[in-house]
C-alpha cells in the first residue's frame, strides 16, 4: 500500500474541488478562511466543508478513540470503515451537488487524511482503502500544509479549549511523514506554514489560478 498511487475519480463538473490536509496546528484553517473570503469577494459561490463530517466526529466511537490513550475498546479498522462510509456519503450528498452547481468546494481534510492515519498506525499492507479511494472524487488542487511536529503541537496547546487535549506524539511524527509521502506520490501541493502567512496564501492562489487556466484551456505567459 505504501508505494501505490491513489486512483480517484475525476468529477467532470464546472466547479472546483480544493482540499487542505495536514497535522492539527499546521495552519490549514487559516488558509481555508482566507481562501473562502477571497473567492466570495470575487463573487464566486463557495462551499466550505470538512471530513469527516460532524456526524462522524461527534459519534461515541470516534470521540472515544481520538480523545483517549486507551484504544482497546475499538478496532481502528472499524473506525476507519465508518469514516470511509461517512466520506463517501458526504461526497454524494454535499460535495458533488455543489460542484455540479459550479461552486468552489473547499474541504478541511479529505481522504488523504484518512489514508495517512491508516498508514501511520501501521496498516501498510491493507488493500481495501485503495478500492474505497477509487469511489472518491479527485481534487482539482490538493494542498498539504506542512509544519514541524513540535510547532504544530505548540499551536494546538495555545488554544484554551485544547490545552489539555490528549496528543499521541509518536503518531504525529508518523503522520507528518505520511502526509509528505502521499503529497509527493499523488500530485499534491506541499507548502510550509513556517513561511510568512501572506506568502503561503499567495502560493495557494497561484496554484488555483494556474489550474483554472489549464481547465478552461487558457494559456498565460510565465505561468
């Protein structure tokens, strides 16, 4: 599984699917908010969403597994299968209709986060995630916001509501490496949030505009 490229379905709509993945504290929420505001000011219809959905995030099995160090109550494959179903339904009910209506859909996390978590937790030989991935839509721009683990954790701990949150540090290092691997092997766009915020955002806009020109067959010198 480690060496395999993910084969996602093209959505073939007039809309644009933009995804952001990375460690908690990497800065993706800031970029998502800035991008949504920028597009709305330009008059573009925007849907900001996230995966897994609130239905999954608020479930007992998800909260028990994610918020505690003792994981003996649930098998992680069980949690992953539930999350996979949540993601496929989310695409069917929210993302695809919005794309068909010509919206710019911005997703806070996507299946890449799901795959990264599976691999980081040691499920490197499982083939079933590749099959499930084939039913999910390919983003037009898949951004991976990268940051050192200690920096990300420091940012999370600075939030009052997450000061005492359980964080598996060993897992965070493995997750970061998996995000970088997935981005490299699946044409993801890896950006460092250690750069100036404005510079990172400018890069994001440049990638999105470049894709729009390519999608509509418009060439521009220097791009």
